[in-house]
């Protein structure tokens, strides 16, 4: 018998940080890499569903899921059971050399979500998003025999050398680390709220494509371009949804020049937007099929595994040319199977409809409409955008420019009231909760947000 999750409220037993949290943070500051950021004083002890409790016993509502990772929430019984079962069988036998049924069936399951009639796809497994991106770029170069890659400004593709070169969001990722990968260009991302190249929301996609065509005529021979890599919905850059029809036109331009189209779905994929991959949200606008897709983050509810999916006609690199010791680890693969069970609705989660993808759509629509309603009371909420549980909230100054300071203050105010959240872009809060978020828990989160925003309004 299934039981519905009980509606709960955050419970703050100490001021933040509590004493145990503060003590661990002090040790962390002594011993861990100086590159780690510590914006919020929270040290998790355990989690259950959409709730996380810190080492001082403070329970917070999770509205960011460890950056869109904890798809099924924390300690989901179905995921825990699958992982435990696999651990009792074997934890590692290198996939690069030995096939394993659990990864074979995972690949079969993943490609079912992408293959069109008459098309076959294959899968390479890694451990992280960056590793999937590296694999995608290596494959694209190897398959086409071309060297150049086009990426977008505002993008995030990871922190390894190839991936930081492709990343276009912040110079801090690159400063002092050069030389980076040669042969990479960046073009603007079509952001309808801040249209690039002097364009309009409606035509910003066309403006970006005109810019690319101009590059092809002036500085970048298109026959030297191996691939165009893009997030179909941009994550770290600000949770941006491009204009409808843009990706299809981009596909057309790539086809014209024999350029492979890579969709980086590391943040937006695995059901987060309500479809398995975010590019599938554009199907009713003519649809678009990429050549290569990268996924990671939400694929296994917190266990490290990533996948690079490619059309069979593209995955032509020779035997032994690429691999990974841990990639496709069977314990992580078990967690990915369990996550897919819940995403697809093979296993139901109480209170979440037929599947977690369906739940992402319905709860996401509800949050979007409530946030849009809040824009009247809070004019500094310049834009509310997204799809499913991939939602961005952009803070603006009275002149419409991004207000990063206000965003930071809002984010902290929400945290202090018991809502775990995370920034992105210049002035955006991303809302990317576990996909098991019920409408009741969404209401709780929205109420916290309202209270935090009101407290900011009165301080201004
Ligand atoms: C779109 C996208 N690609 C790649 C990455 C890199 O993933 P990882 O941090 O697992 O290497 C990220 C991480 O935020 C991402 O958002």
C-alpha cells in the first residue's frame, strides 16, 4: 500500500549556522581545496524526500537538488534498495574491458528515449558531465576529421580542459588556466529576455544564426567545424529557454555544412523539464534531432555516472580509442535504472501522478504560474521562465538591468527561512527541486519565497 507524503514545514532548531555546522565548516576551511565556494552555512546530515536535515537538526526544504541531481529526492527507498542489491553482487569490473548486463540494459533503456524510426544510437558511459562533454567533442573531431567547435556564451560544460574551453559563462573558470583547447569559438545564446546582437525576443534566434553565418563567410570556414555544442535550455547561464524554432533552424544550418549538433542535456535532461530531454519540448514546433547528447547530474539520483549518446552513424571511433576505469560503474548504473523506473512511471511515487516526468510538468506549471503572479507584488522579479521543474527567476533593477546584489540577498533570505536554493547567471535564482516535489511542498516553498521577498521589499 502506498502512503502519501505528509506535508511538512522547515524546522529550524538553531540559528544558522548551528554550532556543529560551524565547527565542521571551520575544519573544512582548513583542509579542503581553496577553490570550493561556501555560500550557504549548511552541512547535511541526512535527507528524506525533498527534505534535508543538517548536523544540528535543522530541516530545510530542498529547492535545488544539489544542482538538479537528486531527481528522486534524498534516500528514495527504491534507489536505496537497487544500490544495496548491486553492492552485494559486485561494485566494479571495468566496463571498458568487460560487458555488464546492468550497463547494457541501461544503454538500451536510454536510447529508447531518443531513437526515431530507422535510427540507432549507442552509449558511452563516464562519471561526470564534463567527461561526457569531453567524449562528445573527441567523438565529433574523430568522426568528422575536422577540428573546430562552436559553443555559446553563457554556457557551462564542465571544468576539465576541453569543457572549460567550451564554457562561456564566467572568466573565473579560465583565468590563469591557459592555454586552453585550440579551435573553439563562442557565439551568443538566444536569450529572449535579454536579446543579443541588438535583436528582439522574437527574432533573437535568427540574429544568432545570422551571426554564425557571418562567421562562416569571414573568419571560420564551416567545412573545418566538427560540431556545434549547445544546451537546449541553458542552465548555469540563467535557466534560459531559447525561442521556439531556433534549434530546428540551427539543425538546418549544421546540416548544410556537415556540422554535428551536440545537445548538452547534463542539467536540463533526465525528465527535469517534463520530457526525458529538454530538446524534446520543441517537438510540436517541428522537432529537432541532434547527433550527440550528453547527460549526467539527474541520471542516477546522486550517484556519479554520465552518458554520451550518439547516433550509430556518428559513433565510428575505433576499438580502444576511448574508455574510462570507473565509467558506467554498476552501482551507479543500478541507481540510474531505479531513477528511470520512477521517471518513466514503471515504479510510482505516492502523490506524483503516473510518473515523475508527469509530476515535473504539473508541479512546474503550478510554480511558474504562482511566481508569475508574484511579479505584480514584486516588480524586481523581471522574468520568470522555464519548463517543468527547470525554473529561473531573474532579479532586475528599476531600469531593467540585472540586479545580482538583490538576487544574492533574496537567495540568502530564502535560505534563512529554510529553503535551500541556488543562484545562476548574473541575477537569477534557479528552482530545480527533486522531481518528487508535491504541490503541497511546492506551496510551502513558494510561501517561504514570498516571505523572503516581502522582507526584502520592506528593507528597500
Ligand atoms: C550543461 C552542463 N554541462 C556539463 C556540466 C559539467 O558537469 P560535471 O560538473 O558533472 O562535470 C554541467 C555542470 O553544471 C552542466 O550544467
